[in-house]
């Protein structure tokens, strides 16, 4: 496996780690269903506390899987799937092209 393949795998680590957590998976699915929500709205659909939801949203924001839109005092969270889907497609392409399947 070449350096390019290793680099692609390494670049996917934060995304794959974020996606491995069930609470973050629930948040992603909830945002997919509702388009955009506030922290309080997400908390209403979860058994987690508001600080825990905020923590998970920060992780999702850091990997650019979630964006924030500020409207007055409200912060609305939405999914931003394009960058992550592109990265995962690159990973799949790299695996397909460098590994004997």
C-alpha cells in the first residue's frame, strides 16, 4: 500500500472516530430527519444532557459534519454531508484501487 493510501486512511480517522459513537449517530440521524435543530430541540429527542449534546455537536462541528446558523440568540445545527461523503468516497476508491479484491 502506497503513501497516498496511507494518507487517505489517516485523513479519515477523525471522521470514522466521530461516526463510531452511538450518541453522535443519533444526532446525525435526527438532523437528517429534521433538517436543522437547536441544542435544546436535539436534547428533547435524547436521553443525554444538554452539555453532553453540546459536546457531541462540537465534535461533529470540528470535523465539519455539522454547520451552525445563528439567528438572533438561536443557533441552528444542520448536517453538512458533502465534505464527509467526499472523503469516504476517496477512501473507498483508494481501497478499491490499491487492494486486490
